[in-house]
C-alpha cells in the first residue's frame, strides 16, 4: 500500500499491477490504497474489480456478499487458499475465514 501511494508518476501502473496480481496480498494492498486515497482510482474501475474478486479476503466488507460470490479465501497467516465454505484454514492452526 505504501509503495503504491508513494510511487509518484508510476502510481497508476503500480496500482493496476497490484490489483491484477495473482497474489492476494498485492490485491489487498491495492484495495487498501484505493480506500485510503480514492483519488488514485478516479473512474473506480480498480475498486469495482476488487469488489468482485473471487478471494473473499481481498473484497471490502460491504462487498463480501455481492455477486459474483467469492469462491475462496486466502489465509492471512500461511497464505493457503481455502474453499469459501471452510471456516478454519486447512493448512495451519491460526487462519480463519474473514467475517462476512
């Protein structure tokens, strides 16, 4: 998030790359950056995309029940991918599904 917000002329490109990344952490950082500084996403295309993300962990709370429904969530602790219906991370004893 800090990298995106401080990237100067590269900010828009870095935001777009983060939002389209395979990494849930980068997509989450893109969402947080837009939430903190909405002026970096003037047409709201990045936030709209992130609100439809298949990963429940990336979506803002108010978009977690929006369609299309998320299909999985990423563990904040070990980064394992879990089915959206699974409450506790299948790969570690710490991670839990984000609250709806």
